[in-house]
C-alpha cells in the first residue's frame, strides 16, 4: 500500500456537483438500478410517493419529504431488500380546473363555451406537461424512484379502480345520494368535504336583529354574523327550558324586510346562555339549523345562486353579491329600526383550501359515503400498534378524527376528474354502472334515454386507493401480490385526515390489510422568521435554485440536518451552506487519501489488528458506535438524529481529529501503514453510511477516487450497508480520548482568542485533579505536538501557573499556555481595547433601540427578536474580551 503522494489521476481538486450529478443519475437510470423485480427472492420494501398535485412546482416541502423517502428506500436497497418506490402525480381536481379556467378567461372564453370534451383535452395537455416537469424535478434531487411504475390518478387503470370502488360501496349501500347541507365554494362553484375547508380567524361583526311578534308590540332579538341569510329564515328557536321565552313558543314572528311569517320553535340545541337566547333558523344555509328544521318540519328556503349572488327568494336583493347584499340588508334594518346593536366580533370562517374563497353552507343534492363502519378496523389498526405514527403523538390526532368521523361528501361540480359512474332516467331513477346500462340492466327504461351524471368525484376518492391502485388493483397482479402492503408513508400532518386515514380505511375494505405499517410525519418548512413558506407571501425558496447553486446533495443533507424530528425547520438560503460544506469536506478528505495512495483508494474490508495505535483503535471504536447509533435512529424513525450522528462522526471524529492526527508533519513524509489502512477502511464505511443521504458525491468518490469500474454494474446503491458487532467498541478508550481532545481544544481556543500566530509553538502546562489524567497526557505528547502546536508538556497535580501565561479550565484540569515571545502583549491589548470600545458602542445603540416603546410596539415580532439576539451577542463578545484583557493585565 503506497503512502506517498503519487499520480493524482483524473480527479478534480474541487467537487463540482454540476459536472457529476446528471451523469451519475443517467447511469443509474440506464442500468435500471431502481426497477423492482416482483420475482425476486429478496424481502420486499415498498413506498408509494405521496403524489404531488400537477398544479405544483417542486417546493421545499416536497424536497424534504422526498429526501426522507429516498433515504429510507436507498438504505433498504443496500440492506438487501427488493426496494420499490412508486412515483406518480395527482390530477388535483379543483386546483387544476381553477388554473385552466383562469387561462381561458385571459383568452376571453370559458369552459362552457369550449365544451366539456375540448376543455378536458386542454386540461389533460396542461396536466401532462406539468406532471413531466414535476417528475423531472424529483429526478434532479436524486429520487431513486422506479420510474417504469409511474402512475397518474387519471390513468386508465386507476380510473377503473375508482369506478370499481364506487360500485362496490354503492352495492353495500355505503354510497348514497342525499339532500343535505354541504360546504359550497362560490368561486369554483363546487361542493367540498369538511376536511377540504380551512378555518381562519377573521374580524367581523355581530348584528342584533329585532323580529316583531305578530299581533303584539314585543320583539325577539337574535344575533348573527351573516345578516343576509335572515332572508332565508323559517323560524326562531329558543330553549324549551328558558322561562324568558316560554310564552312565545308557537307564536308567529314577522321576518324583517321580507315581512314573511315565521314560527317560534322550542329546541334543546339552543344554548340559553349564548347571545340573547334566541336563534334564527335558516335550514338551507346552516348545518345546525338544517337539523333543527328537520326536527320541526320547517321549510328550507335557499337564497343563494351557485356563484354566491342572491336569488329570487331574496326579494329586492336578487342578483346582488352576498357581501354587497350583507351591507344593504344591514342598512335596511337600520332604516326600519330593526337593528338593535352591532358589536365587533372575531370568529372562525371556513375557506376553500384551494381558491381561498369564503365557504357558504349550502343545501344541495350530493353523493356521500358512509364512513363509520369503514373506520372501525382503521381505528383498531392504530390502537393495536399494527400501524405506528412517528412521532407517536400524531396517533392521537388520527384517532380523535376517526372516532368522530362524519359522512364524506364525494361529488364535485367540476369537469376535471373521475366522472361519477351513474346514469339517470327522466323520473330521477339512478343506475350505477361504469358503462351505459344495457336494456336488461335498466328495464323498463330505454338505455339511450339515460343521462350520465355530470359531477365528478372528489380528488381524494382516487388518492385514497393509491397504495394498491398503483399496483394494478382490482386485477390480481404480480406487483400487488409481491409489494402490497407498503412499508412506510412519509407525509405532512395537514393531510392525516384528507389522505392518511382514508387510505387506511380503503386498505382494510378492499385489500383486507393495512396499506402501510409506519407513518412518518415530518415538520412543515418555515422561513428564517418561523413563518410557513408560501407562494402568496413570497418567502419560499426554489429547491432547484439551491440544486443549481450548491448541488442536490447539499440540498438534501441541509434539509435533514435542519429538521429536528417532530419539529418544523426554519430555513434561509444560507442554510444550504451547511450541506455544501459537508459534501466538500467529505470529497476533500477522500481526495487526500487518494493522493497519499498514489492511485486509488483500495476497498479495505478488514484491518490488521496487530498494527493499531491509540487513535486507530479510537476511530474504529467511534465507527462501531456510530453504526449502532445510526441503525437505532433509523429503527425509531429519527432521521435527523441519524444525520447529526453521521455529520459529527465524519466532520469531527474522522476529518478534524483522525485524519489530522495521521498526517505527517512534512508533506513528503510517509503516513504510518496501519493508520492509512484504517483511514481507508473507515472511509469505505462512511461512503456507504452516507449514501442514502448524499447519493451523488458518495457515488462519485466510489468511482473517481476508489477502486471501482464505471463501466461495470457496480454502484454504492447495492453496496452492503455497514454493520457492527461491537468488536472495536471501547468505552474506556473513548473516555481517555475525550480528555485529550478537551485539552487540545482548550489550547486551540486560547491561541485563537489571543491571536497567536499558527506557526509558533509553545509549552503547555496542565494542572490535573487526578494523577492518571496527567500520565495519560504525557504518554500521548506526540498528539499535542501535532494538534496543538505544543513544544514541551508539563502535566501533574502540582503544576504551577507560569508567569505571563493564559489559562483555560476544562473538566478535571486547568490549562496554562505561556505566551512570552508568542505575541506582542501591548499590541494585542490595544487591539482588544479598540474592539471592546466598538462593541460597547454597538451594545448601547441596541439597548436604546430595545428600550424604545414605539419600536417594540410597531416593529414585527421577528425583527424585535433579531435585535435582542444581536444585543446578547454583543454582551457575550464583550465578556469574552474582558476575560482576555484580564489574562494580559500586569504584563
């Protein structure tokens, strides 16, 4: 094994992601490294990608989630599993249709003018273009998906699965058509399920309206946040036990403005303590009022058109926008003396998760799925531990929703999506069938007279089948038998209800098994100020911009290192320097070893234990411990912990300590043979441990610097994942080395803070509490000479502090570094005093600013926090300089 500088080969001095990443990825694809084989005898490991919406471009949330999945898939591939990661995209019904309709509006036309068939062709073309763009973006960040298995929720096979499920549930009477209050979006003009409604706190008003009792001078007053809906009132309700209003029950009231007669009803739903104790009842525009109406057989009067304007039932307000009508109704009530008072009121308002429009509760005929019975096995799966959430506390969120589940409104008044497989006779009779029913199936009706359902299914009705529809269900395919159920679902917390829970229900209903065993919930990406990144706020970061600047590995490693398990990461553009610097550090240390080998780094699979010195045994112990720790973190789904462990081992233990220790003092000197062998052995393990996290640079090192043939089918992708039997682990050795490192770090800190020139050596005095500590230091004097620029070492329990020396305190010892002849004390004192004066001035300015009440009141919270952090930094730096000046006092 050569130990001197030799031929540098063709490896570049600097690592350039742009020059290698595309080339490496193409090689992976050409050799089909990511394609799963259903006939393999390896154990299966399957993940289905949460399909990104075709409306999306890759954002940091996607980058984080898909990095997590890729890490898991790559690790298991290295562990010998037949790993399959199925990619795809979601047609995103509402979101896609809204975008295409906006495009048409700019062109001066509408979907209705275009017609359904041409509109769907136009939308399909747009979706296909965007889908390809998104999938190519996933490739750019290194995702090792099985691209031959790419699926789209509107694919023919998946569409067949959707229709099959609809028919199955309809036959079980779990799908039904009902006249109920639903969530209506007047912008996209479609219904929404409860889980598609996002609630926001808005500042509004509470209007108190007086209703005259017929034949009396009495009035009953009700409070409402939506005064325009009173035009659809058909009753006022009071609690039957409320003595204040007992005499009015059964009486007739005169509806303000429209002067229609309505009844006073007694209903236990009314809370006597809330508001006035009287509640207006609008059965067509409030879910609670709808239930009251059913109990009292009240008329249901709809006052809204589908676009949010008022209809003929609103009288003279017909044609007005709902919010304009609100103002006019309030003005009319005021004019008639029927507005008792108005109060400011903050309340939670439902909005569409796509268009952001304010939702209207709306009485409509829609299709629903009964969920309660389907939820039972899905609840038991989590309670029994068959499905585990990581972190575990999300299981409580899941169970709370599942145990309070409501029927799911699945019909959407859109064109883009899976058309509901239903047909209508002229009298309203419904036939559910994927194809037009035959004469026999629809007798006595003429099949040609049947009209197809115009509505489509909720996007999530196809997404909830994703774990098995992507594998060919309802056909009994090889993929389905081999790769279902999948192993892990990685996703964000906001779709636990919309998607995760529904997939579990579908898995049990149609496959009689859970769709996955583990659900990994990652944090939500936020900006440096803790604000959720979003397109509307303009605070997002384009992952591809980061890839272009720093490389995919830097993006991936930075995201994992800054996302603590179970927490939201706060990320700025300079965050990605963490990953870039780490990748460069790894490449440079590998290149250093190659230069020392003179050709290529050999694949060392075993070290010669008879030729190991202290630090060799130490790095091997640290490697064993790192492998154990990383494996444990993976088992517990703590990827942040795994990444931090690897980062610390590679940067600190291997690069900063071990490799620096084995370097000779002079460039032309040899490295000790046994240590060079150990360095290569450890690097080989590092490359494999890091490959799931940073696949490109590890593959580049594997071929460019190590002894592997690019033209072969060799790859780190299938290299064996490192294992540890604990053979090299040595707790006492690691404890001893921690003491040596503490002394070295103490010396380095003193020299750095007092500006000692790096080339100058000094003596070192260490006063220890325990004699064994002193003997350990003296035994290893060579390490202090190379790492701390020490000439002579004096260690013991009775060591005295030399004159003109700086000191530092560590656990179990005091360190003294004589500085005479190393620095010009007067010049150093003047430099520190000048810096101290400058810092004190800046601290005074910051303190005045933070003492200004107007600044604290008007400045954004994140700005105030930044200023406080700067003030604390100035204080710490002043304290450190004062300490250093004390060290120089009297010299």
